[in-house]
């Protein structure tokens, strides 16, 4: 079956030259963006119940832009003045760049990884005497605490935000040729919103092995999988599939 419509279960990219916009123009398909999950911040009261005192930490590990936003939100709510001496360990350049929203970049000690948390680990290892705070969601990937525990550093997790299933009731009677998922939470949202969902002719595209596993556990057939050596990004995987499907 040919592909004409695609639903991406994430917010629409804000950049003009998004690869999804290029894919839409090149392959003449319609792409919609609807977040299947969203993030909600926890209250400062909940953070206190976790026995988190921001003054006890000399360094902070930031794995996402959400972590940046919610750390500074909680600091503000707790009336905690973030000291200039605080060291920032950012998982990627994108996270480090986003940090400029809150601090004067050149006046802070900022250490940047390449892309994955594993690539940031060697840098953290050089500063084992620091007391690290890890702002996280309620769905923190287990690899992050595993890495930190293996390093033997002094660290503490602070759950500052939660991943919440979005209301998708307006999609009940809307059908797409391809549904695209990037996390097990997205799959969970689909079935919480539509417990009677049947795949039928809908193609399922997933990113990452944990998302593949979640899809298969819910009885879905995965038609498109990224990353692979040939298709390291979801847009590349979609383009390859669409070319083959629409050729027939």
C-alpha cells in the first residue's frame, strides 16, 4: 500500500529546515505532529519529600532540555540562588547551548559530551570528588544510574518532572498510513487512549530497541525501524520505506 499520510508522535520541530519538512516536500506525503506524551513539572514540595537540598551539590548532570528547564524552575521555586561555582555536565552540545537560556555561558564551568550519556562518562570520571545532582524524569533510563554507580561518584537523582500520557481523543476517527514512535511511553499512550486499537493496514515506525520491544509486547508489527547502519535517522528510514512502497 502506498504512503500518503504520516503521524509523528512528537511536537513539530521548530526549525525551518527540519528533515521532516524536506521529507514531506520530496515524497509528497502529509506529515502531522501530535505529542502522545508530555512533561509536567513536580512541585517543590514533592522535591523536598525526596530530601533534596540543592545547596549540597557542587555539580549538575543535564541530559536534556527538560532537565535544564525544571532544575532552574525548582531552584526559583525554592528561592535557591544557583552559585556561579556550580559545574555543569551536559550530555550534548544541544543541551549545553540551551543552558544559555539561564546562565552566562562564558562565566560558568561547562563540560559537554558528544551525544550519548556514555560519551559524557569519561569527563565525569575526571571530577570524581564532586557532589553530583541528576535532575530526571520519573522514567529515567537505567543506563544512566548504572554508569554513575560503576564510576563510584557521589551522586543523587532528583525527579523534577514526570512523563504524562496526552489526551488523544480527537484522533479517534483519524487514520494514518504510518504511525511513528520514539519511546515505549508513546506506545503506552496509544493503548491507554485507544485500548481497542487494531493495526490492520497501518504501518508502525519505531526508533530504538526499547520502543521495538514495547510495540511487539502490545502485539504490533514493526514495519520501519531506526537507527540502522543504512538508516541512522527516522527520516532516512521513512524515506527509504516510502520510496519502495510508493513505487509499487
